[in-house]
């Protein structure tokens, strides 16, 4: 199966060109959110390193309260487990992040060492009604990614804020799609070491997708495919969080074929986990 997509220059891309990533093929665009999560239900039942909350029943129409949390508890790696929260599907018309986070969890089921040293809190469907109706906004017409830490009454925002306060994560990752970008890029904020995580993550994603090297991305100044300013009210740690977690948003372009978008997001996420663990282990040994 061949795909044609534009990456600055038009090129033909075939799944056979990426043999290492063929495991990422096979998602159907028609799958409902609850169908996507069916595999995760099975993993959580069978693998004691996983647990799930709020997973909707298969084939049911999901509602605003079906905002699933999948936890993965890795083996300890010489320091207390690092808590990282990963969010996807905040915009309901960006299914790439949802697929990628499901893929990441499926990968960890097979290869748990990839997240050794971590307690991951994964929210693959942060906007269940938006995903169902394929809209950026929730069923109430709200872009919830402009509502954080503003006393919002949107139930998704209230729930996710409570979760972030409960977990007090060392790191926050959000997976998005930008249909105005021709290349992959990221947003870095929070802890100083964020810089040491996003650069290798973007290099990993570049194995499968071109990077956006524009001087301005989404209206913000960019350097090396990274923006450091973004809109107020995006999903983040509370403004008064101390110490500040690392905060990274990964943005895949919309045009490439689904399996490459998912591969880029999964590779970048795995790289962030590997690099952060290295930094913590190094700091621990000083
Ligand atoms: Zn988005």
C-alpha cells in the first residue's frame, strides 16, 4: 500500500520503506474510541504492571465521564519511581495521539523495560465526546486546551486538573496534531532539563517524519523545531507547581500516513522516557 504525502517536497512513501515500524499499521480510522481501548482492557486484566480506571465498555457510546486512565508501573531502577503523566486526544479531531498512546502501552506490555523506573499515568482519550464526534471541541463546544487553571467548570478540565494535583508528576507530556504544519515539532516548558529531553525526542521522530524548521510555528518564535511560548490555558502543571515538572507537547503534522504519525509520536515519547531516566540516574550517582 502506497501513500502520497507532502513534506515540503512531494514524495511517495511506502510502508515497506519503514520495516521497523510496520507494527504500527492496522488501525482503522473507523474504530470507535471504546474499540481502540479494547486491547488496553485486556492488557490491564492480564498484566499486573497495568491498571485501568474509567475504561468505557466496548461498543458503548462514551460520555464525558469516560475519561480513561491507564497506569503502568515499571520496575524500580535504583531511585523512587518517576511519575510521568501522558495526555492524548485533548482535541477530539486529533486521533493520532490517541493511537500513539495506545501503541505505547501495547509496546510496554511486550517490552516493559522501556519504562523501567517509571510510574506512568496515561490518559489516551482526554476529550471523549470530541473524539466521538471528531471535533476539536467537546460536546459543549469548548476547546478544553484553553481552559486549564482558570477556574473552568468543564468536567474534563476539572477531572484532569485534579489528577495532575493528585499525581504531582515529574513530567507532563501531551500528544497533538497540527494540520497547519508540514513537519514534526515540539513545545518545551517547565524544568530546565526539558531542553535535554526534547532535542533527542525530535531527532528520534525525524527518523520517520520531517521536522518543521520554520522560524515561526503556530505564530510563535521557534528554534530547532521547538517553541517555548504558547496559548494561555493549555494543559499544564499548576502555575505554582514546585518543583516544576518538565512539560513537553509533541505535535505531529496531519498529512503523513497514520502509521508514520504514530511511529513519530511513539519514538519521541520513548526517547523522552529513556533520556529522563538517564539524567535522573546520573544525578543520583553524583
Ligand atoms: Zn491539539
